[in-house]
C-alpha cells in the first residue's frame, strides 16, 4: 500500500515538473482532498455561512442546540508546532456554518454572562439590563473533539523508488528535489453526545495529508486571518483544520438522520 502511494506521489511530481521545469526550485505544494487536505474559512451568523469552503456539508435546518467541550485527555500536539492550545473554536465555526446546530457557549462567553449577572445583582450595572436569569439556552447535544497528529519525511523513500527506475534516476537534480518532500498528516475524531440521555449518538473520524514540495513551501490555502482562528499560521495547523473539516462533514451525514429537538426562539434580525 505504501509503495502504491509513493508511486502515485511520484507520478504527481513528474506531472508538476513537466509543467514547471526540472530546474525550477520555486516552492510548490499540493493538497489531497479526502486523503487529506481542505480549507476552513469565512464566517457564520445571522446571514448564514459566508465564505465557507465549497466542500462543507450542510443541513437544511438545525436539529438541536450544541455545546463544544474540551477533550478531558487533551490534544496530541508538539509544542514546537506553535498551534493554538485547543481546536474547539475552529469546530464551533464549522458547526455554525453547517446550519445543523444552534451553538451555545460554555466557555468564555458563558463566563462573561455570569459576570454581567453578578454585576447586576451587585447594583453596578443598570437594573433593566438585557441580562436576566432563566434566559439561557440549554445545550441539547455536546461535541467532543479528539486529535492526534503526525509528521513524516517521505523524501528519501520516494528518492529510493526513483533510483530504481533507470529513465528517472539520471534526471539531474530530481533526487535532490525529492529529498525536500515532506508529508504532513493529521487524524481527528468528533463525538456527539445527547445531554438528555448521555448516549453517544454519533462519531466521525477525519484525516488530512498534505505534500509540501520544496524548502519553505507552504500549503496553498483560503484559510486566512481571523477566519483561521490561529490555525492558518503553519502547515501543521492547516492540515489539522482540514482533518476537522473532513470529520465534520462525515458527522453531518449522521446528524441529518436525527429527529429535530424543540429549539428555542430564533434570534431576531432586522
């Protein structure tokens, strides 16, 4: 299986070099969808999903309110990857963009609500403020993410395959170029629990693989700025974001089969 994958990668490299020239050392990259690689971008809110990647799977209507919880076992990420400490904000964006859930905050947003309530009780803020007890929405479902991440250097393995092919091993500079190839892979999972029954209703895994070509090559991405939530700064972050999009899309297929719960009133818009 690994030999087949390497052979396919070699074919892709040869096609790329036929277009750019063997002597062109300009950093390049390729992202494989399904096997890995896709983008998380845009926004979500009263106007729906804006700027979301075309591969994002959606629902026609929300089925429940949803909270995102941190994995109690933490996340497998090396500190030198310079990644955010949690992928939960990234998954919140995906969940809201999909339209499958009304997302409720059980982290910093909830703490701010509780603080405002305390300030009101202490007489610091006005008595007729919009923050009142008993108006919060319950989380009917909870999603817990899991993440493992690995990075592999496939350059030498590919160079070894080419060295056994007489026509290819004599191409000047090809082996040296292939020594620069890096494979970055991520594997993740999303677990959906019904908070009323504690039953795990659905689970989905996601994966992504990105092949970097050339020193300093960066994954081509639509993931930018605030939309990336800190996951767009490194290749490792981008491949993890792609894996969570893959897992989210698979989870939505299961969520579509669930009977919708009684939802709170819709947020008023003008």
